[in-house]
C-alpha cells in the first residue's frame, strides 16, 4: 500500500485526507476502502481515482470532494431516516411490550392477592383486620381497572366486600341500634351498598367464563345457572351470599325483593355443584335462609335443621357459625330458650387458636354469640320467676 495507514474517518476527515493524498499523488489503492466503507462509496472513490489519474489529480480534486460529500450526506440522510423509522417501530413495540409487561405484573399481583385470604382468615385481631381490609379491597379494585376480567381478583373482591360488610358494618349496626337508631340505619345503608358492590364483582367473575349470564338471570334464573360448573362454585356462593345480604336490608325496596329468584337460583346451583364447599358454608347459609324461603315444600324448621346438621358434620364441629346461625334464626323464632343458650355456649367454647384457618370467622361469630346472649331478655318471652312470700 502506498503512503501512510488510513486514519479513522469521519465524513469531513475523509475528504480532507483525500485532499492531502491528491496533493502528494499518494492515493491509496481502492481495495483499502473495502474494509471501511460501503460499496456505494467504493464506486465513487474508484471513479474519482481513475479520473484523477487520467486528467490530473489536482484538477479533479474539487469534483471528487463534491461527489464524495454529496454521497456521504445522502447516505447520512438515508441512514437518519431509516433510524427514525426504526426508532418509531421500536417505540411502538416497546410500548406494546410495556403494556404486556404491565398486564402480566398486574395479573401476577392479582393472583397473589386473590390467594392471600388465608392471612386475614388466620388473624387473631379483628380490629386490625377491620383497619387493613379497606386498603386491600381498594388495591384489588385498582388492579381490576387494569385487568377487568381477572377471575381471581373478582372472586377475592366479591368475597372480601361481603365479609367486611357483615363483620364490620352490619354487625356493628346491630350492636349500636339500641343506643343510636340513626347511626344504625346509616350503617345498614352502607352495608347494603357494599353487598351490592360485592354482588356486581361476583357477577362479573361469572360473566368472564359465561358471557350473558347476568342478562339470562333476569329472564329465566333457573335456566341461566345451568351453564355454571363446579369451578364456578366460589363465585356462585359469594355472589348469592352478598345478594341475599343486600336483600335482607331492603325490606322496603320492592325492586330488590323482586330479585330473590335470581339469588335463590345461584345458591341452589352452588349446592348442587359442591355441597361440601368451604367446610359446609352453603349449608350454614341455608340454615338462616330456609326460615324465610317462600314456596318451598316441607317445614322450614326441618329444612334448617338438616342444613345445620350437615354444616356441623362438614366443619367437624370446629366452626361457631352454624351454631350461632341456628340459635338466631330457628331458636328465636321457635322461642326455644334452652337450645338457644346451649348452642351459643357451645359456640363460645370453641378455641379459635386450635383452627387457625378459621380463627377470624370464629372470633367474629363468637362476638355475635355474646351479643345475642346479652339480648336474650329482648328476644324471648321469659316468664318472671315467682317470688316467695
């Protein structure tokens, strides 16, 4: 190779270098460019070299500089346009990937939250749970805004709002009623709104797998629920339970009373699909509901008793709920004070710490048992004891 090694070229550095090479008649072989420049530049350089040899390098110096400059500027412009298009595409793909990553993260967090109910269920401090649950529920609602068909989140939100409304709103309304009727009424209205919110999330969860179920429920409830399968039981249960709770607080609302057939159809389908669900939770619900069910054959007390016995069997006698439900729904109506006292005493004797998976619900139901016992003189017509002379 003639002359010095080729330097690291920039656009104008190359032109200046060529200018110096022409001045010295020290132009390198064209093959050198194969290692540094694209073929299009090679052609230009080669043509300029041949002309320079034939007509004199000095006379064609400016022409070659201009040709090379135009070619470099053209290629830079073309590369810039290609880069802009590539950047736009990369940004579009990046945004799409970002959305996918965001949705994946939301779904993973949703899975964790939906499966985290055992943390609350095993807690031994109901007041702590009362303070913490609203944040958890609002977090799940915000995640549902990003992933509206996440069945796990819809289940957790439906069940969470239902349990919170019962344990920390409706029950407290019952407890303060004798001292502050206005406050109790406001709290029951709030509980109703929470139950309906839970019902709506439950229906959304069912709709995620069974499109149109909500509309069909309004037309023919018994036929609509036939599309539900065993994997839908948890959503069926919490949707029906929250719906029933809202109806129970709507005795002066004919529209809500008119929705009883839809709620009944959901709960009865739940019982058909998995009567063992959650250690007899469906039977525990029906202990109370059978006493108010309209148009059912047989004696309501007998139906309630059957569900009570089955709930106790499925729970292994470790849950206070069936005992409290039967005492409140059946014993009060039958004015059976002896059994009332006996069942609530048994409920209070359960040690919540022996069954951590149901510790919180046992504590909540034992609180209700104590409240009921404190009102026994209001709930029962107890004859005055004869006084001795």
